[in-house]
C-alpha cells in the first residue's frame, strides 16, 4: 500500500511481481473481500485493505518486540519508555511524576512528551508513544484506558471584579473576551457543545494551539482562557491570574492510555502502575480545586 503499485512493492520485497499478485489474490479470496483498488495508475487500499494493513502493522510491531519481552522476564525492570502528558497536566505533575519514576524504577529510561490530548492520542495510535496521560471528553475506541480522575473547568482571567467569586456560570463566561483552543481540541469540543446547549455565542478574541501561549495572552490582558486547571502556584508568572470555577461547565476525565492491540513492555507496564498511587498522593497532598477523585481507578481494556 505504501508503494502505490504491485511492481514497486515486489521490488522492495525482492520477490517476483506475478508471485506477489498471486499471494494478494489468495489473501483476498480467503478474507472474502477485495483489499486493493487496481487501476492503470496503480493500486489503492479499499476500506477493508486499510483495516487489514493497520492490523498487520500492529502484529509486526508485536512480533519485533517478542525478543525484548522474553528477555525482560529474566532481568530487572529496565528499558526505554515514552510517556506523553497533556500540556495542562504536564505543567503540574510532569516533573514530580518523572522524579517518582526515577526513584521507583531507576533502570527505566523515561522520555517525556507534552502536547494536547488529541495529538497524544494520535501518537499512541501511530505507535510513537507507549503511554499517555490525557484528558478525554469521551472514551476513544482502540485504546486501553485507566481512568484516574474527573476535572472541572476554570475561567483563568485578570478581572478583579470577579476576584471574590468562587464560581461563574458558563453563560457569564461566554460574555468575557475568550482565548479558546483551536480545533481540533478536547476542551474546545466540550465548550462548543456547552455554549450551543444554552444558545450562547462566546466572544472569541483569539485561538491558541497550546496552553502556555494562552496563559501568556491572559497575563498580557488579551482575554480569559478556559482550562482544566485550578491550581496556579506551580505555573510561572501566575500572581495576577485568577481561577474561577465554571459552576455548570462540562467535565473531563483524565486517563492513562495505551494501544489496545500492542502489548506493553515490562518497563511501560511498571510506569503505568506507578500512575495510580502517584495521583492518589497528589490529590491527598495538594487537594487541587476542581479535581474529583473517582470511587476507584477504573481500567478499561480490550474486552470492554
């Protein structure tokens, strides 16, 4: 499929073109569906072919990791792990979690990536991240998930007239100049639905791609942002920022996710296992506003 033609694919695989064509035809016959659209310009995958291709890639990735998985059973937990974390969560717990992992798993080499939640989800699906801690508006298909906590949204602003208020309605928030995340974005998706549900048209003065630029815009007096964060002490330059809870706003679920079809290494499994007790300690010690602990950590895997 990547080659775009049977002849180029045969060359890259060092097999004769007729033999490859026969193998593909036999595979299509066994499956009972065409996998390729054939034309004078080359070949293109059918929907069934795309699905087969992605599943085959997952199988090959798993096969390539088999020696590592087997060898790991005979040694201490060690090896590389790539961990993604949403930018808002990363700004608060990224450093402390890396430190906790370093103490608990000294032979694990943790690589850390901070991006928006949808980008992290795409990286998991593409196989470029082992794990990601992200916010979800709704469960994504094809991922194994461990739900960690629910998070309310806050209006982050510099409006001194709201300094004495703990809460604000989403209708009132819509009347403020807002700096909203650009689509596609989990928070923006939730906010658009919430504004539409009450018939409100928000005053959008700017759109942003990452939390840090939005935070800088708030400090500069451009407007307010709505974000899943109510504790500002860990953020630089937050002295003049006010966090006001959206009393009737939507909530997000924070989860640690991985690809459902690809088995995690022992090192990645160990890092994932560290997350639940770390979050429990974080909630107990920091008591972050707007964070709602779940009755128990809920793991959702391949059969759910």
